[in-house]
């Protein structure tokens, strides 16, 4: 749809309505004609001059069912309330019998109004073909108004827009992840849930979006209301304070564990393992002091809780993130692959965002299998369609039988993998044809990358810009070392500048920096 709109370059609301009606299987074939005629690159032809007032705003393309009603009224004097509407309904239901029953009536009406039989036949056949894709204009207008309003809000109030879209999809993890990814692409920061700042829904907070507590597994309406009421006058100071002030009938141990694992207590204590280890003591203290519930206001000024956490080693980052995903449905505080991005880039593994811009070339990525659907081909062989993702984007992938039979015994959803394949575009969607897939085992790999030395006179900034472009086009595992001749300094560039060491890449580098200034050194 975005590609069509970019080509169309809408200049009025009618263009949006027409695209909404045409962007469906069947009528999509007329979109290029609509665009060509709009931009005067193709002549507009009408089967009869009398059709121009009806079809001019859609550049001669029959788009709406209502246009059929106007045409049969104009040519055959069909009444709008009866005959024309009956024909419209036959078109909308693809009722071939109903269409044919009205054919003779239409031909007779055209004859009475002076139209030739040939023109009448051609117009009616056109209407019959239209029945395969006809759309109701009133529906298209309604959808377009909503689309326009949403587009306006997204363009002018993006933070509020994404907060509301996220809130309206609580419970749909796939859509939530998609909107969060899109929000981040708009440079909108998405904050993890917080017992001091979150409400049930996603909310706008200082031009960022705060994840709502209802996103956390097991945390429903009543626990959230209890938390919000308890912090109304004063924010929570620590876990012990929380267990004292929030009624533990509304929030049990299981909910508290989920809140901790989701990172909702991180702004009070950053060690989730310590919070979990201290939970029993905090609950016990809270229940003990709750016995003074009637006098709590009297004691509150002098009441001193014993805030002594049971200190323990932090959870391993990978385990913490996997537990976080278990209770929220996705990674929030960070992504496991972002933790090792620099390291895996040294091995030539690029991000998914980068891979999407590299066509018809083998790419290497590290990713997590978000979803997998296994099917059987006509030959009875198994293959799979997968959705893979990293911290930057997600991509649909295909694993054909010859590759799938090698991995089907271990490959499953939520598995971290190394992938090699080619990005192709089908039906305006990018798809990865997976040629090789292996379990993620970075620590077992031996780094054997080559080094490329490049000499520049002085302008490091210009050199860096050129190298960034080359690294984007030809990502790989070869390290770039930049030597500034004037300063007599050697700089080792970050793994994000690593390139492929193929001859064509070296040739391009030599054309950019001069043949004597580019030297390749192979690792031993």
C-alpha cells in the first residue's frame, strides 16, 4: 500500500478512496492504469462520451458499485431505488444469474435511449467483469476517512498515536511487537513497566511510551487499580514499602514475581534476583504491619520497616531476558542479540534491518525464531515458513525441504540461530530464502577474519562516510584499519564497518582510496 501511495502521490481525498477500493486481489491490476492516467502518462478512454461525467474522477477506471448504478441509470434509464440497486446487489454478490437476467432489460433500455447495440453490449460485459472486484464506495469513503485521520495523528502526534495503538492491542503480542518496533524506528523510546509510573494501559510519559502493567502475565484490572491507589499520595520507596501499602489480597506472590521479572521494580532495585530472594520477607513484613491497618495512619510517620534485602548474585543476562519475555511476551529492557551485536558483527553477521536492504546477495544473520509453520509439499516433503527477528526488525523466511530435513529434529520456536540466505521481494514483501541454519553457539566459533588497511591523507570524516557506504553494501567479517598519514595514527574501526573480502569489494575500495592505499592482509 505504501509503495502504491508513493507512486500515486495523492493530491486529493478521492485518490485515497480509490486506492482503498482498488487495493484488493482482482482490482489491483487496475492500479497502474489509474496512476498512469492520473499523471497524464496514458490517455483516458471512455466506451462512450456520456460515461465521462461518471468516470472522470476515477480517470476512466470503473472502481465503485455506485458508478454502475449511475451508468445503467444514464444509459438504460434504470431507476436508482429499484432496478439499478438490484443490479448493484447482483454485482456485489457476484450473482451471475442476476446479472444475466438484467442484461436484456439493459440492452432494451439502451436501445430506447439511442445507444448502439455494440456499445450497450460492451458496457454490459464491462459491468460483468467488474463484478469480480466491485467495491462499495460508501464503505471505501468511511475506511479512507479513518485511514486519513490515523495517518494525520501518526504524522503529527506519533507518541500518543503509538501509545493508543499499543493499548488497543494488549493481548496480541505479535501486533504489540510490530508497533513497538515501528515506534522505535520513529525514535520513540519505549520504557519498561514500572510500579511507580505505569498504569494498566500504555501511556505517554515525557515524550516516551511507558508499558502498561496489564501487559504483564497474570496482572489484571484489580491488581493495577490497587497499585495506582496505593501510590496516589506517595511513590513506593522499595519492595518492603510496596508490600506494606498494597493490599496483598489483591496482589499475591505470583503477581509480585511477575512484576519483578518484568522489570517493574527495577527503578527501586536493579537486581531482580535479590528482589526475588527478598520476596518472602517483604510479604511477611507487609502482612504483619497490615494487622495495624486501622491505626496505620497514626503510626505512619514513625513506622520504620526493616529494609534489608537478601543480597544475591544477579541473574545471567540471557536468563533474565528470557524470563522477562516469558511474563511480558517480548524483550523489553534490551534484546539478547543487542548485547552481542558488536561481537557477532566481527563474524560477518549483520542486523535484519541491514539485510533487508541487500538484494540477491547471500547474507548472514543471527536471529530468534518467533514463529514456525511446517507444511507438506505436493511431493510429501516437509518444509517450513518462519518469522525471524532480532533487535532491529523481523522478516519472513522460507526453509525448503533440502534444508529443513537437516534441521527439523532440533529447530523450534524461540530458538536462537545463525542463518544464511538471500533476501527476495515477492508481492511487495521481503522474504528470506534460507540456505543454511545453525544453532546459536558463538562461543564455539573461532574468529579468523582478514584485515584491510586503508591509508588516507587527512580527511577521516570523508573516509568514514565512504567506508560506511561500502559496509552497508558488502557487510562481512574483514576488519578495517584506517591509517591517517598526516597524523601518523592507525585506527581500528568498529565491527559495524567490517566488510566482505571478495575481490569486487577490494576493487571498489581501491577505486575510492587509490590502489596503493588499500592493502589486504589475510589471517594466519
